[in-house]
C-alpha cells in the first residue's frame, strides 16, 4: 500500500511539473527526453564546477583570520539563511497557484486528497530548493571570507540546506494545521503573511545581533559550533518530518477568484477599463496590507516621520499588480478593435493610470523631501511588471507568475544601480515605455 502511495505521489508531482513548466517543456530544445537529460547533466556539472572553483579559493583568503570573527560570520550566515528561507517559502506560496483547469483535473484523478496535498508540498519544496540554490550561487563567494577548511565549509554548506528544509516544513505545518483550519480566508492569510514578515524583520534587525555577539564571545571553536548546529537543525528536521507525516491533512485547495467581483464592461470607457484592470486585483490588497503593516510597526518602534520614509520606500512593492494586468484585461481586450479602441489610445490610458498610481509617492515625496529617483524607479517598476505580464501571461502557466516576479526583482536591482543618475533613469523609462507599447501592439495583433 505504501508503494502505491509513493507511486501516486510521483505521478502527481510529474503532473505538476508538466503543468507548471509547460512552456519550458514544450520548447524546441527540450522536447526530447535526451535533450532534457543532457540539459540537466550540464546544469548539474556547471553547479558543481562553480562550487569547486569557490572551494579552491579558501586556501587564498582564509589565512591569518581571527577565529572569533569567523564564528560570528558563520552565525550571520545561519541567521540570514533562516530569513531567506522564510522569504522564499512565502514567495513560492503566494506566487504558485494552479490554474482552474489543472486543479479540476488533479482532483478528478483517482488519488486521495492527502496524496494530492503531500505531492503539492513536495513540489513546492522542489521550487523552493531551486530558488534557494540560485541565491547560494550568488552568495557563495562570501563563504571564502571565513577561516574554514574544506571539511568545515562542506559542513556549513550542508547545515544551511538543512535549515532551509526546517523553515519550509515549519511554515508548511503552520499552514496545514492552523491557517487552513481556522483562518482559511483572505484576512487570515494576510494576517499570517504579515505575522511571518514582521517576525522575520524583528529577528533580522534585533535578535540576530544578540546571537552573533553570543557566538563571538562563546568558548566554542568552529568545529564545535558546526557540530552543535548540525545536531540541533538535523533533530528539528527529523521532528518536523515525523509530525508532518502524522498530521498531514487533506488537500483543501479550491479555485480562488484573483479579482474582486467588479465586472469590466466596454461601456465603462477605455480609461475606466484599464484602471479597473489594475485596481480590482486581490494581490494589490495583499501588498498594501504588508506595506501598511510594516509602516505601522516602524511607527511603533521609531516615529511617524521615519514611518513615512519607510512607506515611501516600500510603496512601489504594490506595483507588482502590473504583472496581472494582461490577465485581468484579457477577457475584454480582444473586443478593443471591434469598438475602435486604437493601440495608441490604450497605451496612453495605461500610462495615465500608471501615473495615477504614483500619486501617493508624489505626496510622500513632498513630505519626506527624499530623492525623486524613487518615484522614477517606481514608474519603471510598474512599467516593467506590465511588460513581463504580457510576456509571461499568468493564465498560461502557474510558473509564469514566479518567473515574472524573479525577473522583475533582478531587473529592478539593475535599474536601481542608476539611482544617482536621473538622466539614465529617464532613458530607461523611455525604453521600457517603448517595449510596453510594442507588447500592446503585438497582443492586439495576436487577438
């Protein structure tokens, strides 16, 4: 019976892989199994080679390094790994959503709801590991700063992966046994996310420094510290696995409405249609709730002026709603040509709506007297999200949402490098607006 359950889980995970990575698997290069195997082998070899290259640098950088500072750095790596793992889980949990068609097919198959739920968790774990490894690739050169030998480095490398698994399983347990049972609505989910982010922020800003100082002055050596961390986090992993397998419940997922019950009608006028397409998204409410929560916490810990400054910094987060503009308007945009709504008219109204969303930032700019570059970056962000929403439509694949979010983050980091150069920021916005117009033009021709 256990083998049957295991085989069922494998089948469901394969189904999820095909549904989520549909656009990737159907590409010309990865259609055949041979090409897929070759691609995965090359990817694994590249990853191993990258790790090996960084390991060889230890002999260069780790000489004459104070052991106490090395212990403090190890403690910092572990603390940052905890925060990063929590953020990755929340990101995957928020952005990974099966389409209504896939959800219907999955629940129509002859599998138990517990098997479906377990398989979905395994799949979310796989996505989390992929994203975690991408972050490791970026940050692993920092490991060469510590006074560690090869064995110690490999031990720390294993420990941070165990920590990521611990954080995933703990949050999955909270969702399965508390959130879905007692707070299974939008308010409860928003409250849960706000609590996790607030706790993570408090841990990152205050508590982790106390841990780092304790580790710095402790009598433990590097080996003892690594062994202690391994035992603690590995025991947590075993406990969480046993708890989850015992208390894992049935799948309670259902088709969620992404938008508020506000119908978009052509009789409303093109401007109102576009504005509603941006504002009627439930994710916009989620993001606003998070920003407001962070602002209120800042007001409690500091003062109102610093909280307004934080609001000025964080408000652009709400612009990720642009990722779903193409999805929100897809049902009515095909009628634009019939009603003689030109591409230029749609583009102009969209730019005006983007500008309206920036009005709160403009008011905050007048109060805080901070750099106007944040407003320019905010406009670039909402334009970028709308573009990626057209390129990776959320209604085609569940992974498109995650892909768009990750690309938005990386491109935004690149744009932020131009913070002190306003003329380059304006040039970047002009280029993005040109790409946005091209996306609307191509979408109109496609429909």
